[in-house]
């Protein structure tokens, strides 16, 4: 599983899951904090659709944290002021980088359980929005 997909699942899913996963690693291994969770600004990059050019409409507040476990560095970056979540993401990332045995079980949790819950929530939200959609093609003129 790629880092981006894993991080999206952890951010969009239950924060309790990320917390439990991070505590599982903290209880067994020494976690060295390289960079405490701190806020910063990053430029938001958007691709304009008609000319396919990039532009920067503004900045986004993020919280970033870096940790090291068994010589492997993990990074946690999340939009907004969420220091706990950024720390948990960093610990989980370092665990995956170190290929710890705990990560094998996490793959099931993330793919089979949490990702399905996220997809169901998105489908329910989309379904509720589509109920209000008006089809102008069926109107008589």
C-alpha cells in the first residue's frame, strides 16, 4: 500500500484507529521525536482546467511532525491544527517504513474495514445530494 493512500484512509477515517495503531508501536518500541508537532503554512497548488496551467490560490494551515523508530523516519502532515493526529501519522509512517510485523495486520484494518466505511459514507453523502438534483432534460418547453 502506498503512503498516500494509507495516509488518506487514516485522515478521513476514525482518528481512534490512528491513535490505537500509534499506541501499539509506542508500547513496544522507542519512539524518538525529531520534530514536535508544529503548525506551518503550505501553498495550495491547483490546476486550472481550461488551460491546464498551475496557480496558487492561497496557503493552507498544516501540522507537521517527524519521528524516528529503529532508524526509520516517519512524517505526519495533516491540514489544520491537529498535533495529536500528525504525531500518530508520523509513528504509523515510521512503522511502515521499518516494515514492522504489526503493519501486516494493519493492512487488513485499513483496506478491508476502514476504507470500506469511508466509501460507504461518501456514497451515502453523494446519494443524499443526488436526491435534490433537478433534471432539466425532462422539462417540457
